[in-house]
C-alpha cells in the first residue's frame, strides 16, 4: 500500500526538486521516503479528495457517503496539511482545484483505480464472481437492450451487484469508476480498450396509419415531401444517405417540425403516427416484425453519417480485465452479438 502511494510522488503529482522540468522523476536524485509524509496517507482520504474534485462540492460528497460535511472538510484539510499545499480554492458558491490540486488529481486518480482493481483481483482468487459491476450505456440502448438481459445474468451471478448509469452524456470511466461502457459509434478513439458487441443498421420507419394517410413513399427521394421526426443531432436532421444493392449512394434532404431526443422519444412519436424517422435496428426491428412499424425502404442501407457503425464494449485497462467484467462481456455477446 505504502509503495503504491509513494508512486504519486514518483509521477510528480506535486512539484518537487527531484523532478525534471518535463515532469519525469530523476532516479539519481532519490528521496528518503521515510521522511515523506504523504507515504502514510489514508486511501479513504485520497478517495475523498478525488470525489470532491469530481463533484466540486464538499456537501455533495458528504450526502452521497451519508457522513457529516465536517468530516469531508477535515479529511481534505489534513491532506493539505500533510502535503503542505492547498488543493482546493473554496468560495461560498463552489470548490475548484488549484494548480497543485489538478496535478495531484492526475497522479492519484489512476492510482486509486488500479488499487481497486488489484483488490478485486485478489478477492476473485477465493470468492469467484462477486462485488459491484458498474456499467454505462446510452439512455435508449440501456433500457432497450441491456435491462432485458439482466434477469438471467443476475440469476447466473447472484453475488454480483449491478450499478447501471444510462445517459447520453459521455461518461469518464475513470472518474465515475465505471467497469464497462457500451457506446454507439463507428469506431472507438483514445486509449480505451474496445471490442464490438453488435453492428448497427438504420431503418426509415413509419406507422401503418401514417403511411395510409400520407403521400406515397416509394423511392428515397419521396422522403423530401414528408415532415420527418428528427433526432436532435445536426447530422441527423439535414440529410439522409441511401445505398442501393449496387452500392450507389443517394443523398436526400430531410426536414421536420418535431426534433426529439433521446432516441426512445422518436420511437414513441413514430408509433403514434407523427411521421417517418431514421432509427436503429435494435430499437425498431421488433416493431417491424410485429407489424406496428413498417420498414419503408427495406432494399436500401440508410444512415445519416456512416453505414458502418455499431455498439462497442469498452473498458479502461489493457493490463487487467476483472472476472466480473469478463463474464458480462461474454454474456452480452452471446445474447446481442450480430
């Protein structure tokens, strides 16, 4: 534990004369670690520091932990006293990191993340699949595709607790301690590890009632004469792309008076007969099969951005994949992989 915490200094989270100008530790200028006070720091206090930095509020952290706000303030004050620097600027309205606090957070946050993973790995050797699995997915994909799988998954792994955050915001996996994210995109950028869960195909769909009363929709160009239900992203509400069986691509301008998000609200609007919409296969194929919706152009591939896109399973570490994450990945692939 102490060795792990000492690495905060090695990474130059706080400026020290033993670190070069580029922030790299010089092994020829060695500290006497028995004199370094922060080697004795409490992991709980370090976690408090990270949580306050993330939420910008002592009171919010205290409420979430169900402790007295003075306990949070006292813990941060003790940490600042140990370091000899101020980590936060405090005003009556908010709490923000100082420059030193920002650098300290950059060093401490990944350290705590890896410490938690190491702790879980040790438990796995004696206890099997247990603990808490934190996952995130979009506000529509999560309830539509993930939640229906959880009954069987939880029955299979009764000692595993699931915490799910379904939002269309991009969640910081490290800051929110997320173990597994499902993201919808053509590809995954950055240093995160990703494996494709399923391909996504888009359909232009409309209700039977709408099609019976509206002008004909026989070829893609006909969509320009309809008031579409639009997704609240610029790329989705200006033009749609249609690719025929020969690979020829046609661009058609689209417009509408109803701009909605998240995707589940477009789905509801289309079912109510408010117009045609461009929606993903995983959201509408069940309705097409039941007859509630019609796939208006079944011989075309359709998109607003790119034809090759999908749902990706993303996790933060290449060096260690916890068993709880591995079993969820395998389970979702067995149920949803297309």
